[in-house]
C-alpha cells in the first residue's frame, strides 16, 4: 500500500561516464508539495525529463497513481494525470493566450480527430476556456499572441495551460525562474491555491518560494538525494547547509 | 489596423470577385489560356494538399509526386482495363466513369500515403525529406519498369472519363467540371483546416514538445494529416490524367515534387490562398518564360529567389502587406 500519486524507485540515468541521476527514490503523496532543490548541475532537469517521459531511465521505475509508467510515452503519462510546466517557457507562440488554454482544454475533451467540425463553434470548449481565464491576471490579455507577452506573463500562462489539463499531479520546473519580486510573490500565491487541490513536485532555486510552499524538501546533489525531510529538518541539516544553502547564500 | 468586420467584408468581396472571374474565364480565354487556367486549378489542388502537411503541419515532404502520379495512374490503368474489358489484377473491373475513377484514385493514394507516412514519420527534419523523396523515387522506377502499363511512355487515356453524360471532349465543359471539383476540394480543405483536427495540427507545427506535454501523441496526428494530404494530391493527379488524357512516369518524377513545393513557397507557406497564387504564378511564368527562352528554369529560379527574399512569406504575405499599406494610406 503506497497511496502515493508519484513514486520513483531507484532511478538511474547515465550519460557516458557521468551519472546524472544516481539511484533516486522519492514520492509525492496526496496534498503534498514536495520540493526538489539542489545546486546547478545537480541533475534536476534530467530527473524531471525522466518523470514526464522525455528521457528513458537506465534503471529504476516510475509509478503514477500506482501504475508503472517507466516505459510510457509523454502523452500516455499525461493521460494518466501528469501535468508539467517548463523551465524555459514552452508555448504555442503564434497563438493567443486564449488559444493556448483552449488547446489544453481541447486535449482533455478529446474528439480531436474530427475534420468536419468547426473548432470555433465548440461552445463547451470556449466556455470552459473563458472560465479558466476569468479572474486571472491574463484575462485582459486573452487575445494577445504569446510572442507579445512579457516573461512574467508567459510564466503565468505556463501554469494556466498546465492547470487547464486538470492534472492529478503537477511537475513544476522552476516556475519562479526570471521573475521579479512582485511577480514571484503573485506566483507563490497562485501556487499555494493550486496546491490545495493538486499535489506537486516543485523544482525551484528560489528558497523563499520553497520554504513558503513545500511540505517536504529533498536535496539533490550530483544526481543523488542527500537529504529529505520537512522544511524545519532541511533547514537544520548541517550537510544541506554545507552543500547547498550556504553556497547559495553566498552567491546571492 | 482594419477592424475584423472590415476584413471580413474585404474577404467576402474578394471571394465573390474570384468566383465571378473563374466562372467567366471561358468567355474571355482562347483555348491555350483556358488550358492554362484549367491546369492552374488542377495543380493548385496538389499544391494546397502539400501545403496542408508542409505549411499547417510542418512536415517537409519531397515525395508528393508519388501521390499525384498514383492518382493519374489509377485513372490510366482503370481506363486500359475498361477498354480491354479485362479485370485489373484478375478481379477489379476497369472503368471510364469519373465518379468511379476519381474516388478510386483518392483511396489508393490515401493508402499509399498511409504506408509511406507510417514509415517516414518515424523520422523528422532532413531525414523525413530524404525518406519521402526515396519512396517517391521507388514508385517512379516501379512505374518506369512496369511495361504492361507503358513503362517510360506511360498510358494514353484515349477519352476523358465520362461524367453525368456531359460532353467531356469540349474544353469549356471540361473546364467547368474541373472548376467544380476544385471548388468542392477548396471548401472541404477550408473546413478541415478550421476543424478540431486542423487546430491541433497547427499546434503541432508550432511546438511539438508542448503538444506532447498536453497529451497529444504527435505521430498519430501527423500521420492522419499526411494521409489526407496524399488523398488531395491523388485527386489532383486523377483530374490531371483526365485533362491531359495521359498518365506517365513524368507525373511521379521528383522534379514534380519540387515543382509543387516551389508553388507552395512562392505563394506562401501555411496560408490558405498562398498555394493557389503560387500555382498560378508558377505556371504562368513557366509558360511565358518557356516561350521566351530555353533556359526558363534559370529565370524562374531567380524570380523565386526575389519573391521569397522580398516578401518574406510569399505572394500571399506580399499582398497582405500591400493591402495594409493601402488601408493606411487611405487613413
């Protein structure tokens, strides 16, 4: 009996002689925000890419809702409820904000091999899209093409698009990267709201955000998890301070 | 920036002018220019089909001559067996009915696109271009060595297929029949482009990784688009075989694939009307330049270069920019 939404068992990924993921095991339980921190080059992105299916691990297994998805493709994992945001925003740049969200809603609604309907007349699709947009900061920017958005707006849209897919689990790859102080704060507020309904695996450099959101923190260094525990435990852990927090403080 | 209403009105007026002009062509055209316009209509079906995968789907196929040529050969082979009163492959009766041969050509080219697409879409980028080219060349050499159907000489279709009892030997009647097929095809394509599937396909071209992360499996969507595109090119080939009363390996040659791609690029990749303008410009230039000089391809190449570099988006983008300029000029 695991009950975990996401379970990673002894994952290993090698690039030539380099071990990018070194026997990583972790899990995300319902209601949890599991933050994954670590210095640059610790292998966070490599791990995320294996979890979402873009990279195939050399050893180990990934379970989504108890189901083994180690060999499943990206779309198959998405169908099982995995959602993600990208570190470097990855959107449909020629389309508008509204169209980007609609594309996610459309993916969930299905019937997308129809060649004889008119997408503009799918009422349920647009009603839901507008509902998702309403009340967000992007509401007034609905018809702006993504190429015309600011970096902060693109980050918000990344999150909205991922949420539009109604995931059971969210993988967030540095949602704060490149945001200003005010924007970061807004993002923390929205993420806290999302976290009430959706468990998350949060990869983040911004320690303020991590401490504000996480219910559990794992520290990844050189592809290995060196510590895992509650926010207080990690804060107090001397090894973590040495390997990561101390160095980071000096950098900042 | 003109309002959407104004743009809609302009679009409707433009469409009405185009329809009237196309209907009136036989009244003004002599027989050689009527034949030129007919060829533009037929080729633009193939160019628009290629644009569906190339411009909307982002798949650069250099093998669309295979589908175009197969469409022509289906018409040719069915005609031969109809004339001989022998069954094709021992069990398929021949036919000279347009309403039989054209759907047959569309189905066969769709099946061929399914096979070629299923294999080539496992690759991407330059490999995809090369593999589609390689398949098309295989089909080309197959028909060159197929002596039962004329080999290098191809098949002469002595009579254009029969259609609703019309006199298909009359060039004007034939023009209107082709115009009818063209209009039906373009309306259908318009629907497909704006359908749920068409929207997903456009997303695929912009960002395949994002689409996969939303749960769309790229391979299946791209393969479906490739099959639809192959069917369109097959339709074009079947109409061409009826118009020329001839199906030959020429239709399958890789230069035909390149010509279709040139038409698309000249007109504007990924725009609905672009391939039509591109086909018209290509064929008019070809006809005119070939009458001036033996080295017409050199000049065509230079003009293509100028249009592509000068308009950044082909004739369609050039016209849109011109229209915007005029609007602004008027205040």
